[in-house]
């Protein structure tokens, strides 16, 4: 498997406690293509986010491997905003490699 160019998964957590699901959600966003992530809008409805991502179950939880708990759209919104901020900060250096 090819490793993603992003490394949001390893970014500092700011002292916040985290579990396996938190780590795997960050890894999920590391593997999302930049072109797709740049389409995201925080103004979208929950339904639009579920449709756009295409990896949510019928019950509204994100399908990711090795989860201890479900990831709902509110957590998804919070973490994708962090992932976007991370990419905006490091994009120039990462893409220059």
C-alpha cells in the first residue's frame, strides 16, 4: 500500500486525550485526495457531507477500519476542519518534495 503524502495522523494533539478511533479518523483524512478535500464546505448540510464523502453507513456513522466507537457527522466536521488547516499550513512543503 502506498503511504499518503500527508501526515495529519502524527500531528500534535494539543494535550487532548485520544483513542484508536481518533487516530484512524486522522489517517482517513490523510488518505483523502487533496482535490477532494479542497471541495469541502463547512456550509454544507449534514446530508450533503454524507453524500459527498460516500463512506457513511445508513445510520449516519462513518465507515473506517479499527474503530472503538462510531464517528458521526459532527465529529467528522470538527476533524476535517483540523485536517484542512493542517494541509493549508504544510501544503507548500509537502508538495515541493
